[in-house]
C-alpha cells in the first residue's frame, strides 16, 4: 500500500519562541508567582541557608502577632518591619531561582513547539521500493523501519540505512542551510521534527516515543529538574557549616545577655527578634540565595550557545577541564585541503604533471579533487575534459586501494598517498624516484599533504595539498594556555605533517596517525595524572573515547552512538564550539566563586552595624564599634536587614549573566576576584547600610 503522508494532528506549530531578555514581562510575572509557590517548606529545605531565614521569618512573624496583642518583647512596628524584610529576603532568593528556571522553561517551551505528531511510512522490509503502511509516529518503536521522502517530516529519531537526502534541521539548530544525511557514514543520524527536502531515506528507528533526542533536550533544559553538581554540593556543605557555627553562637548570646543584665542589675537584655536579625545577617545568605540560580543559569547559557548538556555536572566539569583534545580537520584547520603546487619528478615538466593530475581528478568531487582541477586551469589554462569524450572510466577511492584515478583505454592514471603509490609502483617492478621521496618529505615538513601522481608505471610527481589553519585559532590557544589548559591536536596525518600543523596552530602537543584505541589510551593517561579531559567527536569510532572523556561533546550531525556516549550535544555540529563550552563552564565557576567571596566579605560590615546595636544595652562599651555612627540601635538593625535583602536583588543580573569571562591564569584570577569581590564586598555594605540608615531616619520610619 502507498499513500501520501498525512498529518494526524499538529500539537505545536508555532515557530520557536523569541529570545527573551532577563527582565522580560513573560519571565517576570511567572517568576514573581513562583517566588510565592516556593515558600512551601519542602522547597525551602533544598537550601539549608535560606531555610534558616525562612524559619526566622516565621518566628518573627509570630512575635509580631504577639506584640500586636500587647505582649511583645519589642515595639510592634520594629518586629513587624523586621519580619517583612526577612520574608523579602526569602522571596528575593526564590525570585532569583524562579527567574533562572523561567529562562530554561522558555527554552523548553520553544523546543516543545517543534514536536509534531505525523503519520509515518512504516516499511514491511528495510528496503526502498517495498510496500509501506501508514502508522502514527506514536506507535513506532525501536527497530522499526520507515521511509521518509521529499517534503516529509521525519517522525522520530533514527539511523539512515539506505539513501541520501538533503534535510532541513533549522528548527533545531537555527541554521538555514540544509545538511546531507546518508547511510554508512558519520552523518547518518536523523532527528525527529526535521524535514526532508529532497530524495528519500530509509531509516531505522532508534528511540521510542518519549525517549527521542527532542524529548531529552526538553528534559535537560528544564531547570526545575536540575540535579546539584559535586562542587555545588561541596559549597552547600561549607555554607551549612558556617550557618551552624553562627546559629550556635547566636543561640548562646541570649543566656549570656540575660546573665549579664541580672549580674549588673542594670541594662536591657537582647531580644529574640534582634538575635534572629543578627543570625540572618551573619550567615552567607547572599550566596545561599543565589547558588541555585547560578547553576540553572549556567545550563541556560549552554543552551543559548546551542549546546545541550545532559547535566549540571557536565557544565561544571567543562569549567574544570585542563586538557582539550581537538580534531585537526574542521577545528584547527578549515577542513578542505586545497592544491597549492605541482612538484614534478625528474624528466617531467610541471605542466605535464598538472595535465595528468587534472585527468585523475576530473570525476573526483571531493574539495581536494576539485582544487587540483582548478589549479591546473589557473596555472596552465588546462581546461576540463568531458569523461564521455575521453571514453574513460573513473576509478573511485577505496579503503583497499587507497588511490583514485582514471583509466583511458590501457592507460592507468592514479593519485594517492605517497606510501600507497610507492607500493603500487614497486609492485609493477619500477623504481620509486628518490627526488619524489624528498619532495614528499619537504611537503610534510611544511604541514601540507603530499599526493603522488602516477601515469601507468611512471611517477609523474607530487601535488601539494595545503591544510589552512583557521584565522585567530593560535590566539585562542594562547588564551587557553594562560588559563592553564593544555591543547592536544588529534589527527590521522603522519607525524611530519602533524608536527608542522601543530607548530603553526600553536597547540601544546599532538597525536598523529590516531586510531580510536590511541585516543582512548591518551585520555586515560591524562586522567591517571589527575587531569580532566574534554574532546569532541561525531563518529561511531569516537564513541569509546567520548564515553571516557570527562567532557564529551558529540556533534548533532554525528551518529547515534556518538550522541549517546557524550554528555553534551552541539546542535550546530561545530567542532570549535568546545572552546566556547570551556569558557561557559569556567564562567559559571568564576561566578559562583566571586559571589561566595562577596557574600562572606559582606559580614564584616554587618558586625559593626548589628553587634553594637544589639548589645549596647547589655554592654555599653560596644558603642565604640559603631564606626558608621548609625542613628539608633533599631535603625542599625533595620538597615542591616534591609541591605541583606536588597543585595540579593542587586546581584541577580550578575548571577544570571555570569561574571565576565577573562582568559587569565588561576593566580591572577584569584587575585582579581579577591580585590574586586572581596574588598568590594567589605566596602559596599558600609556604604549601603549607612545610606539606608539615613533614609530611614529622614523618613522617621524608626
């Protein structure tokens, strides 16, 4: 049976959502609502630091009610204002997390808009031309075979087993240019929701409904489901330890105050409200309130770079990476080698070599083959000849012969790698010219690729194919070196060629003639030294190394095996994206470290604000610590509490956007952060608390 493709029902047909800025109303309104929803005790328990503030807010609210009934430990207005600002502290922390999650949810909604339910063409047997039956995509299962033709939407993820077609993946990658998908190579993976533009494909289904790449992408970017990373857990433990220490100290201050007042027979003991305010201001509430938002925002920034990370752990690992394994082709070089020179053998003119090389390349549609034809035309005006008029037979490249060329009657013209051609010539009983061998070595030392041409039994010479190093890549590697990251180029080229390219690109090391086993061995050797390794890959043969690497970026255009082995997927299939991924990971770690430094430094100013105010009634000598000369004890406490809440709101943009990335060494980075966020964290609260105190006094609010 054959019918045209029919859509059952389009669940989502809108184009992907526009990119929202940080404070867009579409994000703000839901975030404000989520801030109140997150007041549930179970949600608050996820952040122990903020849970302490949450409990303090409840207690001060109860004390305010008690004061309203005329039995308060302090004036109702003071207790109520303290309770309100403590609740604001909790809500501001909730708002930061909700805003970060809102961006992730917007990205997930954009991805959901790509999902469509279509009727697939299920094949009875996995072969083009056989009968097919219409079947809803939701009924497809792993191992089923489907036919996808021009104009069809690919209903589910799969692997191409027959055919070649142009596919529009713009809905997922954002790239308007179509891509080629074909069987038997590293570009055989297809994604549900993309559209075939030409020809046809026979696809083996590799995912059940609900388990597709698009479904995994949606779950990955859902910030609410994010698991805490190891470093985040370690920092949380540190913050909890600091909170417990301050909690114990604060609790013991009440009996000390009562005892001192009783012993002296004068003075006023500290109140529970003041002790709660003191505790909240001294524990690291700033980083406690922003920690989750920083992690969610890191995942979101990866998504904005068109990279899907399977977990926050992968993003964090990217920030800790100190070894990068980079494929030469497409990452360090442009990827398409170009013919740059003809180097003839003794007794052969350059034009004769160019003529024969062009003949061998007439039917070669690779970029290298086309460049040989163009170079011969440019240098000697040798025009292309039609295959039909030559009565010739094209000999394609195979893994067995490792050569390609053309047969014109009994005349056999071949081109291929130097070692392969040498074996070919010597098998014919001919001597391989030493001059040609020297030319091959010279070309290799320059970082180019030698291609030897032979006409019958005669070696004609060498064509130099130049691999162009990408502009600016050397500067990028220099930046990574300053950050303490080692770069290693991986290539299948011989050692001479690899060494020349490595020197020109400025990488620290290289692995030549690399096999999948060599890559795996290299990764394990670095990991045995305690290093974290990142690499990219797209083929099935890359899967073992990707599974071993700490940060493994699979290309979206690659095979299903590569995508399953990696912990990140680059939707743009751009090998150089690895450099950007490392920068995003380091930015997340820098942001977390900087705000932690700022949060702890904040406490110094609060000591001078709250402690004199809280205990001056018990110990009048503490008045000497009031270096800010705040208006009154009540004003000092209220100013510190308000500043403690407002600073979270002020830092939300920095937490979501991240601390600006700078490619500098670890020592220089530590020095800069200590100066900017450490010293700044000490100075800013003195200014902020004093300004708030002046405003409260001017408005007669205390």
